């Protein structure tokens, strides 16, 4: 499992996790699209926005390995702002490639600055 060095481990001052420390010995947690309902708490939406901003700053629009990125946190963006970058895509593989869909991300989170990126 690739560890993304320099990627924030969590949203500062909270318990909203962005990365995992080690691979799950019982198997890889599959990536699943999680529905974001209109009545989600503002703190949850803030965590989504901060995670997406970190993804953009770290990877830009280039494909990246899932690696140690938290499956639960990715699930809130998966299938919308974060999409598979390979076909076929294996949702149960730490080596699976993903990418940020800038147009969808900007539409969903207009408050973010998705310019440049380090890719």
C-alpha cells in the first residue's frame, strides 16, 4: 500500500480522518459511492471540501493511487468529484488509480480554488 507522504492525515482540529496508517489485514475496504443528502451537517461538508482541496493540491488532475487514502472519506466524493482513472477499475485494490474530475469538483464545491495543482 502506497503511503502518500505529505498528505494531511485528518482535518485539523477534528477526528475526520483522511488517511489510514496501515493496510487492513482482513482485506481492502472497497470504495463505494456514499450519498450526500441535503441535510448533512456543516462539519461533514467542511471535511469533504478540505479533503477534496487536499487531493487537488497534492495530485491536481493527474491519476493517483488510492494507497492509504481513507475509503470512507473517498466514498463521499467517489463517482462524482473523484472518479476511476482506469478501466477496469477494482474498488478493492490499494493500487487502483483515481483522478479528480475538476469540472464536477468545481460545480459541487465552488468555494474551493482548484487552480494549478502539483501534478
